[in-house]
């Protein structure tokens, strides 16, 4: 019973830290999505988005 306090405390601290990290990542993700939506609304586009004008691939059309 001597060590039970230390074991339970360490489990509690580890659980608290993991939950804090999960919350931090979740909240940061929401913030980045908001920033991205603002940028897209102002006219900036992501490189991964579909291009509006398609250019022919190399070797095609010749």
C-alpha cells in the first residue's frame, strides 16, 4: 500500500497531460481551419486545390 499513492498519482498525471495535449491539438486545429478559411475567402488558394486553368502535360499536344 506504500507505493499505491505514487502509482495512482503517476497515472493521474499522465492522463492529465495526455488530455491536455489532445485539447491543445484540437483547439489549434480549429484555429488553423479558421485562418485557412479567412485566407481562402480573401482569394488565396492552396497548392493542393484543383487548378482553375489546366495546362497540358509534358509531351501531350505535340
